[in-house]
């Protein structure tokens, strides 16, 4: 059984690099949410802020994990599709990321007021 990255034809390097840049953007976004979770957690503990804000910490960690996992899955799927000459599919990751981010902002608003 061959590995997926050895199947099909090698795609044009420009498209592979563009796919990789998109993957790195997802990783960067995930790391940003991870750092945000750590920052909120530290603010809660050091500044004696309302501990109900810890909901945001969990939401940011969840969003971070989602970004990293979906970024990899999307990169892999696009790479396979390019190797087999198929069109690239649009996923729901962008919509889910927007919903997660909106949920965290709404929860911040509800908890704060």
C-alpha cells in the first residue's frame, strides 16, 4: 500500500507552496488562540478577575485545537486532490471558526455584564 503523498502526479510547486502557506496560516491562527487562552488564564489568576471568565479559556483552547487539526486535514485533502487532478473542495472550517469566535465574544459580553 503506497502512502498518500506518493500517489498521483507531483503537483506544480507553486500550488503546493500556496497550500502550505494556507496550512501555516491555520497553525498561526491556532497558536494565536492558544496564547489568548493562556493570557486570559493568567489575567484571571493574577488580577483576581471573575473566575467565570475561565469559560473563555476553554473556548480559546477549543478554537486553537480546532484550527490546528482542521488546518492539517484541509492541507492533506488539498494535497491529495492536487495530486490526482481533482478540484479543491471548500470546507466548513471557516464558518465554524467564525461561529466559535463569535461564541467566545458573546460569552465574554454575557459574563462581563
